[in-house]
C-alpha cells in the first residue's frame, strides 16, 4: 500500500512563507512519476497548484507563478512546495498527489494516482 505523508502546513501572515513536504513510501520498492500539489478552499473545487516530473519539468498554476516553487528529491521520493509571498486567498487544504507504481511478488503494479491526507495552510491579512 502506497502512502503519501505530508508536513509543513500552518498559519502565517500575508507576505510570509511556508514549505510543504510530501514523502511517498510503501512496503516495497516504488517508482514515482509525476508528483504535484493541489489545494481546496472551502466551497471550492480542488485545483492544481504545481507539478513536477521525475526529470524535473515543472508546471505551475497562473495564480502561483513567481511566488511558489516546486522541487523533488527522487532518492527520497519526496516533493516540496516552497510558498513565498503568501496571500489570504492561498488559504486552503493542500494535498499531495503522486503517480506511483510498486513492485511485488507479482511484478510491477500499474501506475496509479495516490493522494496525501491534506495539510491546512492559513494566511491571515
């Protein structure tokens, strides 16, 4: 069973910074392809914030360009989201997402998208 464990959320004033981390793990060898961060504010749909491929190609939503930076450590199967110049409208639950396959006695599983449990980010004005 693949798990994504997030950390780093919290409360900050507008203009401040936070860094989120998400580590993928399982009871066996895994291979992680695209990793990303999504967010969901109350009453709104979940939306993509940023994603990064295993090779390091990143993609950002327009509303975070120039403020957020996504990175990953392939050896640790971990993705990071550095959030700077935070705004009150960035307040949301942030979810990690990863495309993962794992190895078992039956060989490699198909790639599948997994989600973290979510971490709250609150930005006050």
